[in-house]
C-alpha cells in the first residue's frame, strides 16, 4: 500500500526510531546491537514564506479586529520587528526591557541575546503600557490558537498572493498552490524579520547576533533571498560599471 508520505515526514519517523533504538541499546535491552548510523534521516528544506514590508504593514495596520485577533496581531508583529521566537515572545516581561533593548535568554538555546527596539516595537510596548501588569506586550495564547487567528488576520489584510509549494514523496514531486494568508503562522514572523533585515542592509553577523542564531548553516534555513534583494545588490555591484567604462 502506497502511503505517499512526504520525505520530511519519513525523516521524522526515522529520527524518532533512532532515538528509541539508542535508548534500548543504552539500557541493554537489545539482544543484538544495531548500528543506527546506517539509518539515513531524510530532510528537505521546506518551502517557507516571509512577509514583504507592504504585507507586514498591512497586517500591522489592520482594523476592525476582535480583541483576541488584536492581541495575536500585535504579538506577531512584535516578533516581526524583533526576530523573537514565539516561545521567547510569550515570556517577555518588564525585567527584559532595559535602555531601549530587550535582554533575554532564549528558551531554545539558552543563549542571552540583546535586541535593540525599533520604533514599531516601541509603539507596541507603549500600546500595552499598564503599570498593573508585568507584561509589556499583549496577553499570551496557545500557539495553535495564535496560528488560527493569524490566518484570519492575514486574510482580512488582503494577503491573497498565490504561493507555489513543492514537496517530494520519494522521487515524486508534489506541487500545490495556496493563498498566502493560509500559510501565515507564528514562525513566519522570525523569517520575515531576517529577510527584511537583509533587504534593509543589515549585516548577516548582526542579524545572527540579535536573533541568537549560531551558525551560517542554520541562518540560511531562515533566509529568503527576494527579487528585491537580488535587484538591489546586483545593481550596487554592477550598475555603475558601464558609467566607469564610458567615463
């Protein structure tokens, strides 16, 4: 029977199986040793999205939202403006904000990061300024709830671009199309921050430092090279060559 699992799904199952076999081996529960190094974990970089600057601002300025939608929107936008993971965003309190900076130790890597607050991030903090609350941001909600609300908000903000998704099951290519609002989730925020920061000329090392990314290999997983970036950097590198030759 052809289950038609995607390669990344199979890879996750193999990874789980390797962990289980290693546990059995470490506790002498296997009659014969199994060399799990021969089990290849399949991994393909998934199609990911980020928001353009125009799309981000459309969400940021979206009106007529419910209170929960407003909270989800502002938490999401704060992550877009700072690069914070959702797991770090939801634990931000007043003690993490010092001298127009966020100083926080990340949940995932336990690494201390320092993020300067730009005007948009400051505006969100000001909006939720409440001396009776230790949290300077909107109330937190479960990631699943936030993702559902973000799709509603992105749809209301007009993110109707058709996005082509390409995946593989074995060697079989699977192509589908979805509207961009369907793909927006909390993880989109971090990718948006990194991609727009590159577009705006921030150095990769600075972006890696403020986001707590430790290696260029990991950094590349988050980066979408946009057509705008290609055009600007190609023009900066080659655009004046003709003038120099004819000057």
